[in-house]
C-alpha cells in the first residue's frame, strides 16, 4: 500500500486515532486492528472504552489531513500488479488487511472494463436519443409567448379573475400556493423537514464537530462588515416574508434570505454564537410548531370552506399589509421552516452539528 | 423543424441543458459531479416551465390597480409549480450530499468505479 494512499484516507479513520504523539505507523496498526474488530463484531465498540479516547476528543490540526483531492484514477494500482495473477484467497486476504486495497482477478477485471465501455456507449446513445426526441416534440409545440397556447386555459383565467376576490391577495402565485393549493405547500414544507431530519440522521454526531475540528477565526474586517450588514439582511428577509401576498416573495424566498443571514453570521462569528440563541432543540421545536400550526389552521379553513360555512377569517382590503386572510400567518410559518432548515443544513454540513 | 426550434429557442436551450445534465449524471464518475448534473437537469426543467408560462407582452401575475382582466397577466400556474420544484430540489440535493458524506466515510472515495470495484472484491470473497 503506498504511503500517499494511506494519508488520503486518514480522514475516515481519525475516529480511531489514539494519541497525537504517536507516529504514523503505529497509528495505522491501530486502525487496522480496529477495522478487524469492526468486521468481526459490529456491536463490540472496544475503541470507545475508557482507556481509548472517544470520538469527541479534539485532535490537533496537524493530525487532520482533510481536503486532499482525489488523484487520477490509477487502474494498475487498483487492480494490482499486471504481471502476477493473484488468486481469490490472496485477494480476500489483502482486502481484509486493508479495506482500501482492492485486488481483482483477471477475469473480473476484464468484465469490469467491458461493462464500462458498454455503459459509456449506452449513455451516449441514451442522451442523444432523449434530447433528440425532446427537441422533436418541442418543434410541434406552440410558439414561445403565444396567448392561444393550450396551457393558457380557463384555469388560469379563473385564478386571475377571481383570485383577489377569493383570497384577498394581489399576488396570484401566493394565492395559488398558500390558498387554493395550500395542502400541496404543506407537503412541500414537510419534504423540506424530512430532508433536514435525514441529513441530521446521516451527518450529526452526538458530540458534534466531526468534520471541522479547528475553530475558525475570521478576519476582523469580515466580522465587522457582517455585523454591519446582517441586520439589514434580516430586515430585508422579514420584509419579503411579510409582503408575500402583495409583491413577489413569500415564505420560501424570505425564509431563504433569513436562513442565509443566520449562516453568514455563523460563518463569521462561529456557530457557537448562533447556538446560544438557536440550539438544536429550539430549532427542531420551532420547525415542528410552525408545521403543526400550518396544518391545523389550513385544515380548519379547508374543512369549513368545504362545508360551505364562513370561516370567520377577514380577508381585509386587497393591497394592505394585513389582508389576504390566512396567507400572512402561513407565510410566516413557512418562512420559519425554510429559514431554520437552511441554517440547519449549513450548520450540519460545516460543523456536523446544529 | 429548425424554424420552430428557433422561435422556441428558450425551451430548446432548456432541453439541451437537460441533455447536458443527463450526460453529466451518466458519464461522471465522481458522485458530487453526478449531483451537479442532477441539479442542471432540475434547473433546465424550471427554465422550461417558466418559459411555457410566459405570454408575450403581459406582466407578472400581481393584480395592480384592481385590474383583473386576463389580457394583462401571464400564466401564474407554472411559476407556482416551479416554486414547489425548487424547494424539492434543495431537499433532494441536501440529502444526496449527506449520503455522499456517509459514502466517503465508508469507502474513502467518491469515485463510482472504485466503489464498484470494492463491492466486486467483497462479493468475490464470498
């Protein structure tokens, strides 16, 4: 195994590293021993015992060789020496010794190469075929900007003509996504929430900071500028959020702006500062409450509306800030979900912790 | 056919972008580049939908001065669909990147060929 290859893969093994003082060779032995342990019995987590440090222990910066770019794909290295044919048992033994060293038999190697050539040919043909068929279909479609196009049918006319009357919102897109088709938007917000939960399950460690071990300090100038502009970014995000039913914008765009303001603050001042205000628990509870609020309020309005009753929610004067019935509160709850999800995704990917 | 494509040049661009994204998805070995290809495909579909919603000479679907005449506004439905699509695209991208982190944890590489070979070696042991 070349030394460079080992270096590259230190990242995923640093969990098992013991002491920064020890030299690399002893570390590698430790790693292999731990790997074997894992293979034999996944349940016995010996390296989390008291005498060996846990995953949470901070490593020194020089222990951490992250960000090494994957070099050129070297077939001869990957498939082993071409001259000597290596049998299956040997390959298995080698693969067991080092998870990274993979040696294949000659037959398997040839089959793999044939598959690759076949796959490239098929993908070329597939791409050309699909794009050709799509362009052929496009040439039969109505012209760009044609008012007589069949997409501009009575549904669109109904939304434009009756939208303000029905919902009280002058922004027809907001009226569609938060009033007519509000349950679809609830599903959309749930997809976002589910993605956040999935990322938390995959990335978050119990003690955090798996990927960035060194606390980054940013230059004074950057911190000063972020301090200066982040209030304005927040105000702009809230403006976009609250005016979603009057002008372009709404919960999704305003929430994204708020989330990026939070991320910007976390970049310059460290996530610890944001965490004091917005801990993991607060974040999840806020998102859950916002989603619950959305579901209950819109469910109520849908049930009442379907029964032909008056929901008792005033629509207000179209064009005013407080108009549009439920659209403003729904925009705010969607904004909370999006802002916290965007910030949560940033924090999880950069620190491994919200 | 070419004349029709020239008048529909925005949609044609979207479809070619779709092809570029599909090719990236199929050819690239690196998983991150595959995700980039996937995102190009999504973006091309958004471009296609918004282009289909446009009507020449009309404004954004925001009722101004109480005018509710259809003649003044473009079709708001594709915009609403694109808004949904963007959120779903962000969610899927985030989840795929998290899966990539896990794959890198286990295999030490994001190269599909190397991952395939490692799997084949494991299978040949059995």
